[in-house]
C-alpha cells in the first residue's frame, strides 16, 4: 500500500474531553440551533444568512471579523438570523493549494493534522464564546464531523461531495440542518436524491462502528450554480430556476422543502461583487412568487475583512487566500439593505 501511516490521531471523544464545551456555551448553542431549525421548518419568517470567509485561514482575523459581524447582527436580528461561515476544510479541484485550517493551522507551514484538529475545535469554540454565534462548516470529511458535532449549528455538503454515499449517509445521522449543494454539473435530480437519502434511515459503517441513523428531516437544497462541459459557469439563482425547483420539490417526498441560495461560486462566476446584486434579486423573486417564497429560506455569502483574495505569501490581514470575498464594509451595507427589504416584504409563514 503506497501510504505512510505517520501517527495515530486522537478520537473525537478524546479531543472533546481535552477541550470540552462549557455548559453555558452549550445553552447558547442550543438556542441558536432552535432558531435555525425553525427557519428551515418554516416556523420562523427570518432570513437565514450564512456569511463569512471562504476559508477560516487564521484565528485572529476570523475572530476580528466575527466580532464586527456581531455588531451588524444586533441591528438586523428582528428579521435576519446570522450563522457565520467558519469553513476549516477546503475542497481543491486538482488537489493542490490550501486545504484549510484542519490541514495547515499555519498556511505558510507544512500540514500538521494533529494541530489542525485542535485548531479547528478551538476556533469554533472561541467564536461561540466571544460572539454568541454558533457556526457553519463544510462536511468535507464525514469521519471528522464528530470533532465539531457539539459546536456547529449548520453543515453543508459541497458540490463535489453531494453524490458520495458516505456524505449522504452521514448527513442522515446528524441533528442539525444540512445543506446539499447541487453538483458542479447542475443536475438538480442528483441534489434532490441526496436530500432524500439524507432524510432517510440507514445502517452503515462509520468510524469503525456499525451505526444506524434516524434520518435528518432538516436536509435541504443549496443552489450554487454550475459549470457546463466547456468549463463555463452558469447561474441557477434566477426567478425561473428557483420556481422550477419549487415545482419539483414535492412535499410528499421531502420533509420541510427548503432552499438556500449560494451567491458566490458559479452563481457569481466567482465575481465576488456580484453577490450584492444576486442576494437582492433572490429576495425580490421570493416577494413576487408564493412558491418561491415558501421554499426560500436564506442566502450564503462569502465575506471577509478585505475585498478580493490574495496569494498565501502576501500575508494581508483579513484577505481571503482561497476564493475572493466581499469586504466587510460592503457586507455590512448589504446586510442592512437586506434587512430593510425583508421588513418591507415579510415572509409569509407556511
């Protein structure tokens, strides 16, 4: 086998015992969970806003960003519920490049998975402790979810993972909302099949155990655009796209039909400034179509302290080293504008 077994890593249980979540933070996290789940179920008319850096690359800048975000949240919490992105695992199309805090606690140094496991747990916990936000992360490695299972309030399964059996089955065994992105091909049938699988019960092998899951009724869709056979990006956030999804999102087959629109990636063609226009357009579509209004629950926005992105070696504080992000000043203006739009056009409950 062409694989060097370097060292045995601690189990999630052992890491949680080393870095336990205090009871007062457990209570805050539970309250956040209830708010988010009410939005997905349709019992709350707040807009769910999953916003933050493309990748959580350094703790100081991420915590700085989150504290600023908390100040904005206090101005809009009557109509918007914010879940900050603290994405610590990054899929790489070719396998090259920065793979996230889990792999490299310091992006300028080689991988250190042990320190990475500790770093991601401490970062998610520090965000909760210092801001009251519980977080969103991508479930890139299903086996690693339990390192953070008591901390994250929302997980996403990415476009390259959504067809994977282990991702689908693991999603069926978690008790928080799990967004299933459409695949890079844009095939909505693949995404909907993934949601059905995640909402169903399964028996499978997980971390060396035979496990049985109860199904996750909070699994739902994320529209993130797609890439055609020529490698060209195409959006799927327009009125017609969401309306079509609503028409095939059969309530008889799916518990709590829900969709989040990812404003970046192929929807924006990775033009981060387009996120501003896209977010407002989607809210406009929901306000003019009852079917869209019923399933539309929120937005994903990639945002950091500084506009754009950079190479790792540039070292600019608060600027993305992966996909380009909307700077904080523009993000604050957008969130305040989205709140005003929502107040003017409140969502009707189911």
